[in-house]
C-alpha cells in the first residue's frame, strides 16, 4: 500500500478554487493600449512562498486571429501608475541582485490573440513586501540577459498591488 503524499499542486489548486487572494493588482493599459486590463492575484501558501495568478485581456494583437506573443511582467518599486506609468521605478530588487534574479522578475506572459493566463510559485518575495508596489506589463518579452531590466521595452500596463479585502 502506497502512502499518499499531497503535492504542492493540490494546495495551490485549492487556493485558486477558493479565490481568496491576500493581495491583488488590477492592471490597466496605457493610452495606447487602452483595451488592456486584468487581475494579478497573490496568495500566501503553506510552503512559505507566494502563488501568483495573472489573467490579462486586451494585449496587443487581440484582433489578429491566431496571434501569439510574449510580454514581460515584473513587480516594480512603486505603485504610482500615473503619467503613463513613469513613476513606477525600477524592478523590485531588495537584494540588489543582477537581472533576471530580481525579486520582481516574473515569468513572461504568453498571449494568445490578446489573452494571457499564468500561474506560478515564487519564494523571492512575501506579500507584505510587495503591498504598494506595481505589476508592470511591457511591450516586449524579457530577454533575461540585458542589464538592468531585460530590454523589455515600454510599459503598456500597470496595476498597484493592494491588500485584498
């Protein structure tokens, strides 16, 4: 008889099904990408890390059938999304690590005709540390090499990370 050991996936699925995040960022597009919108949710896990779920609509090429594009997604230092996202600062990087090892470096979004959905687990930050910071979506994929931020291009979406109520 095998001794059943639950995997993190079971706990993560349970968190997503309950849909009770600890923090959220409502992401909205810039003037040029006004159809871009979506939610990034942050869940505390029993494993000491954070489960991140992103669902983004209206990414570029939404009207191009069969289109597929990657977009960089990062946590930036400030949650101030005003003035075309000019005040969000650099990537969140409390340990002064080189790119792509910043705590704010996240996996890229893969858009299929303007829609992207992603779930991942991260132990480089805690939820209290990111409250008041922003989730930024960039116009290009992160190259995971260029310093200091991956040559991801313009900021096309921004949302302040707030504690969920």
